[in-house]
């Protein structure tokens, strides 16, 4: 094998040595240039991105004012001045923060374990950073942009202080940028211990053992474990330190103050373990301390609740806080240059200023003065708590879109398990001053802990019949369409419009009440009458929305007003709204909106808000008094009589109205006197049907509220004066048939009433609803006679409805004309059944069908009535024997006649409205006309022809009643009953007396 030549290798190496430096140099130059390019690109890109980021950041914070150190410090420490609430007459009630409790402390009175636990879990770089942690912010931005799952937050303790005390909780880059800027500034002038102390006093810690929202570490220690913040052990400290991340979820108590179930406690206990683990990781505690803390029975150390101001006035505190927040919200927005229109049309602005307003109220040291009369409000709650007739609970259900029902579930307070909600009957009541609108007291519900919904102010329900005075009768009076003495037909009718057909019915759906006055219809709460009145009102004009809107009703669209069912209260209103409406009647027809906050003073005692009442006239003085006077009857003798009977001061001039909604889900009673108006409602929260008798229960409850309030404030509840009758309200007589000025006929019948009227609308046109005329009965109808009508069947000078009046009123189209009768007694009993004139009788040109079934019982001859229409009576013909001619015996409108006991033969003929007679019935032979065979006479001698007497060859004249036509007796129509069937028993009436 040949070995390489050494000279050859040497030569190759020399050549390679000459080329390698050049190759390396070229590679180095290329690599460096590429690397330099990317370095330059990265730097330039970094500057570009940084510039963009800096520009974007600057744009986000450009509207943030330059806050001074003094202002920022004041804002951060602005958690000491809790606002206060006062009853009327400056009686102290409590603090606005009674549902958000905070007790200030200093850092040297806080357990070091709490401090270490907070730092370990909320801000582990707290002692190193200058207000922000860049990598945490970048991580949070990345998660926001990519939608990645959230890990630890990007906010330091300093940032959280800024968010809670200076900015808002709004989720936006704008707010976050301002938060970063302000956090950096705070770190420049506040020490770390000061920042930590502020955080521990500000941060929320969930709920305490009373179910109250709590803020501040000292409040948390006392409210959860019953010890001070420097007395907690390690396990308790770790539990408290873990709460700020999700205070409500980790809280051991429900909003009612009950300890949660094991399942409900689990998240908080797991969070405590996480805090302990991070304390170990950050070397705040040892592993042994960690294990010892886990062995501690934390649940056993939870404290029990104690009574509080909020528990005594939960509904009131909540409502005052909400109302005050609305006032402050608008004030802050206006101070910042926004109009109320801009504020209310922008959801983001609303949210922002609601947060700021609530913060102002809880921290601003305001004094909120209310109109609530403490003594009245207190006795209202006592009546509510002691009332013993609310009735049974019912399982709460709701109807789903597919028609099925869903049971509402709730948490069992003892086991924490979900169980069907056994809902009680709820109640909402509302008392206000008529003139000023000041809210004096209310009942918000049975139990705030069960359902913290204010049923007096925030639970719209169907108004039922309480809508009738507000929506139907008062507007109709104002428009001059009706007056208390106006007559409306409470009779079945069908109404159709674009929404479809509708047939209203009364509370007693099978009954109608006939022609009735408006006064009586309201007193008895007739539905059909109200529906007719509302339809008539809409036919004349559509002014109804103006009236209701003027009285503060806002819970339904204006388009609903065209539906006639609105007259029966198918729309919703709160107890406050409905009571406000009735207070218009108590204030002489003028509406004043209700209010609860009279003034607000700031921490320096300066008045920043004072309520100013505004009044708007809705109804004239005359209209208003007419409605008041009618509603007096509701209490004295109508559907509200139970309330009157249970009053201890029945002499007070109360006027009001009851109401029940569809399917009996709601019951109402609202009444006003010259000073105040009180409304009360009962019903189930989820609108289950009430049992019977709830109208009376609610009226008793209303009366008990009045009685209790009168004992403590008689000057408010029991005015000595009555409502004053205006000069233009006059008394007049009217026809009880038409409501017009009485006629001589209505006077003769005694159908005349008297009532009060607005002098502009007294009845002037004379009644024409009743006429006196000769009439005949056609079936069940009394009909005016025609020229062809035989006089023998008429009733002279009978009273009946005028067909022209019936047509003018539209009553001729009623389903049953007899519904017009309110009774059949007195003058109404003398009024003949109406509804047909001679034009309504159809003439077919044929004689009536022959009566059949003639028979006799005792002395009374009876027959089957003719089956023809328009028959007005019968003629009885008599012959002495079968061979004799028939002659007219008598006429009758009945189908029976007393003919006595003499042998005879009878025929009956029907007579119609046009005077035509039917064929005679088959002869009825009464008696035995058989003759005995005569003995053979002796044969006389045959006479001479000239002696033979003439025989009687004169023919028997024909029956003058037999008509010459082709119809014979055999042609009479058989009605299926033979002549020998047993006749009907005669009545007690005189069969010979024609009846109309």
C-alpha cells in the first residue's frame, strides 16, 4: 500500500493555510453583518414599539388631572367620614355604611401574620417595587390580548389603593394607565408602611356574621372571628389575608348572616391553604407552622352575629342609600360638565358615576335628612311583624316559554342544600303626604333576609281595579263624557279591534248588573261597565296617556293604552306609583311626586342638596271632588267596607278603591284623606294565585296601619276637616234608565235618581229611553202595534224601551237584551221586554200554522201553540153542537182558556202580527151529543096533497168563518201530539185574561 508523500502533504497544508484566513474572514464578515442588521432592527423596532407604547400611554392619561400630593393623600385616607342618616325632625337613625362596615386601625395593631399573608398572596414584591411590577403588567396585557387564562393579577397593593380610593373599578386600558401613573406618584411620597396601613383599612373582606358587607382588616377580624386584628392566630390570619381576592366567594357567611354549608365554605378554606403555602415559599413561616395551622379547627372559631342598625331598618337604609346615590351621581356628573341627558343615555357614564356616588356616600361624611317619621315607620313594622292573617306559603314556580313550569329553588339555611322555595305572601305599603309628596313611612316586605326586594317601591304589579278611577272615570269626567249619575249598561258584549275579540266579564263571571250609574259601578267595582266607559273614552279622544304620565306612571309603553283591558288594570305599577296617583285626588287634583330625602349636608355642614316639590294640575277641582265623593261610597257601602269597619276613627274622611288583578295574583287597597294617602298590596313574589278572602285581609292590614299610625301621629293621620265641595258641583235629578233629564214616563215608573254633577255637564236633554204605546207580545218581545195588528191582543199604555234609544246607544246589538234590567222590581218590573219595532218583524206573506193538540182538563181548554213566528194570540170559536155553526167566543194571548162545563164544540185559530188567521184546529167536542132512537109513532092517515106541510128545504148556511181556499182541516200541520194527549195543567193565572 502506497504511503502519501510527505512533500505532497506539506504542499497541501501550505496552500490550505493560505486560504483558511480568507475563508474565516469572509464568514466572520457575513455573520457579523447579519447579526448587526438584526441588532439594529431590534433596537430600532424596540424604539418604535416603545415610542408607540409611550404615545399610547400618554394618550390614555392625557385627561388625568395633575393631582397634588395633598389631594391624593386626602383621597387615599378618605375612609373615616361615614355618612349619617336622619329621620324627619333631625332624629338620628344610623350610618349609611350600616351595610358596609369599616373600623379603622393602625398597622401596629395588625397581626404580622396578616401582613405577611397579604404581601405573599397579593403583592410578593411589595417591599422592592416602586408602585408597579412591569413583568406582572406585561403578563396581564398579554393575557388580555391573547385571551389566555388569567393567572396572578397585575395590580400591586399601591395600584389597588388607587383603584379603590381615587379611580373606579372600570375595566379599561384608560383606567389601568391612569392607575399605573398614580401608583408611581404615590410611591414617591408615601412610606411602605403607610401604603400597607391604608390598604388594610380600605380593602373589602366579604361579609361578617350579621351578613353585612365589611371593609378593613379590623372589621374583618371582629366580624368573622370575634377578635381584634392583632389577636388572630396563624390560621385565622391566613384566612383573612386570602379574602380580598374574592371577598364574597371566600366569605364564610351568607348575606343573611348564616354560616355557609361545607360546600360553600370549601373555596375559602382552600384559599387559606394557598396563603399558607405562599407564606412558606416566601419564608414567612416554617413548614411546622404551616402544618400546625392546617390542624386548627377554623370553622369552630367563626363568631356569631349580633343585632345592628341595618338589621332594624334594612329596607329603609337600602332605599335611602339608593336615593342619595342617585342625587350624588347627578351632582358629580353635572360638576364634571355632563348634562343629565348625556349621563342617562351613556351606560358607561352611569356605571362610572354610580361607583363614585356610592363611594362619596360611604366616605364623604354626609348628613342625609329624610322625610320618614320615625314613630309611624316603627309602628308600621310592628303591624307587619304582628299581623296574623297573611295566609299560607306556596311553592314558588314560574312559567317557561314552552308552557311548562319551573320550581324556584333556594338554599336551605341549615344544610345549604337547594330546596323548593316555600314563598310567603308578601306585602308592600306606602304612606305619603298629599301636598308635599313627602314619604312618611312604608312597609317594604315581610323579611329582608328572605328577599331583599322592596315590594313598596321596586316591585311593579298589575293594578287591577285600582286603575278604574285613575284611568277611566276621572279622565271621562274631565272630558265631559261621564258624570257620577251617568248610566252605563253592565251587559255582555263583544269588542273587536286589531288585537282581536274581547268579551269582558265581572268578578262574578256569570253575572251582569244591567243599567247602572257610574257611582254604583265604581262602588261595586263592575268590570264590564268600566270597559264600556273606557272604550267610549277612546272613541271620543285618546287623552289617557297624558293623565297617567302626569301622575308619574312609567312602567308601561304608551302603545298599550289602546287596549281596552287597560281599564281593568292589566298594566303594572309599584305601590309607590299607585299611591302617588291616588294622592292626586287627595291634593285637589294636583300631582306632586313623592320623595324621601329632604336635604343633604356635606362634612362641613354645607347644604349641597335640598328637595323642591313641583305641583302639576291633572284634574279640575270639580272632577276631583266627584271622584272623591264616589270613592267615599267604596268605603261606606262598597267593596272597601271592611277597611271602614276596622278603623278606630271612622269619622275621618277617607276615599279609596279596592283592586284585584287577573287570576287573583294581587290584591290592593288605596285610600286618601285630606292629609295623606296610604296604599297597601299583597301577593306572592312569583305571582302564585291568592286564596279567596285576600281583599278583606289586605283591607284589615291597611286599617291596622292607619290605627297604629293615628295613635302616634293623630295630627297627620286624622285630620278634622273633610274634602271641600266646590261651588260648581251641583245636585240634579236624572233618569235611571238613560242618565238624561227625567221624563214624565220615567217619573211615573219611579226610575229617577239624584247625584252631584259638574255644573258644566248637568243632564239637559230630556230622556227618551221609555215610551208609552199599544204593544203586543211577539214571543218574549214587546212590539209596537202596526196598523194591521188586531187591537184585541194589544196592551194599552204599556211602558217599554224606545227602540230608537236602544239603537242610538248600541244596545240593540247586545247579546241578551234582558241584561239591561238591573232588577225586575219596582219600576223595572213594569217595563216590558223591549227590543223590537214593527220594522223588525219579518212578514213572509203566509197565514200562521194551525194550533194543534186541543184538549180539556176541568173547565180549561188548552192547545199547543202555533209554531209560526209573529203569532200574537188565539181566537176561540164555539158551536153548540157538532151540527151547529161556529161563532167567535173570545181571544187570548195564552194557549189555554176557561170555557166552563157546558157541552159545546170548539176550534182554535192562531192570529199573527199582521192580522192573518190560521186554519181552524180540529174540532174539539166537549160533551155527549148522541140522541136516543125515538119510538115509532102511530101511522097517521095520509094527508091530501094540499094538506101536506112544506118541509124545511132551506140549506144550512155555510160557516162564515170558513175561508174559501183549497186547505181543509185535514191539511193542518201535525206537531206530533194527538188531540187526546193529556193537556198541561192550568196555571194560577186567570186563563181568560190576556197577558202582554
